[in-house]
C-alpha cells in the first residue's frame, strides 16, 4: 500500500518480518489533513486545493513494478547529479500521478462505493460508520440501503467482516497478544473483541490463536 504521511499526524501500523518499507521524505509541500474527508490530505498547488488519499492499496500485480521504481529512485538519489536528480523527481511524480489517477475516479463512484473505500482505508477502525457516512454527504440510514443494494451486505456487516479478517491475519502472522489485537482494531476492550470474533467465526480468538500458532 501507499501511505501519504503528513507531518505532525501520527500513523501506526503493524509490520511483519516479510514486509518491505520504502520511505520518501519530501520538504516544501503544502500538505495538510483534510478536515472534511477521513484518510485524505489536501495539497495546495498554484493556489488550488487537490485532494489525495493518504492510504491507497496497491494491486498485487503492480507490487514488483513499484518495488523496482523505489529502488531506481534510491539509486538515483545516492548520486544526485542533475540527470539522476531529475530521474528521482520523475519517479516521485509518478507516485503522485498514481494517487491522482485513483482520486480522479472517486467523484464518479457511487455513494456506496465511496463508503466502501472509506471503510477499506480506515485500517484501525477509528471512525464510526456514522462519521464515514456523513463524510459521503449521506445520512447513515439512506446510505445503508444504497450499500446493501450494491453489495448485498450492510455497511456494519461488511466492516465487521473486514475487522475479523484483519484479526485472523494478526493472529496468524504476528505474536501480538489478544488485547493488543483488540486495541489495534479499534475494539473498546478484549471482551468486545472476543464476542465479535466468536459471533462471526464460531470459535473464540483464544482457541483460534492456539490452533494457528501451534508449533510441532
């Protein structure tokens, strides 16, 4: 995924041993968190405001290409002669083009698709469905009907499934304690997490952890 970090705005995530992290630090950009749209940033360019996503998934088939692009940017900046500096700038511009191309399609998305995208981008489940719905300029009740018509799930059901899918991944791929997973996924406490997990999977997170982390 791409994460567009904003100075002064914390971002917390869980990294596994198999994860690569590439960082580019840019100075001089007029970039700030959007007060209207969650998980979006506002960038000023020539006096005009541009809305950019701060978290954007990368399709699996594009991962290798982006890894190669980041390596080329890094190699260029290791010897910043004019030609290499231009190459690095063009590579960074390509990243912003990717963000802009994705965001350009957003206004043409259906309200339900916009809500789905916001749910997908809220990796730590910090926002309520009401907040996300209102950010789409729709009432939660009306957007619930639109969402169900398009996806055959309510926003609550979709979000709950994503939450448990994320929990399963953390249980299987990390050594986090259950209370840490509960906090990481926005549950108010471990008991609430356990109840939701068992309701959707039929098994307690404790038993699931023993099964997935069992060593022979």
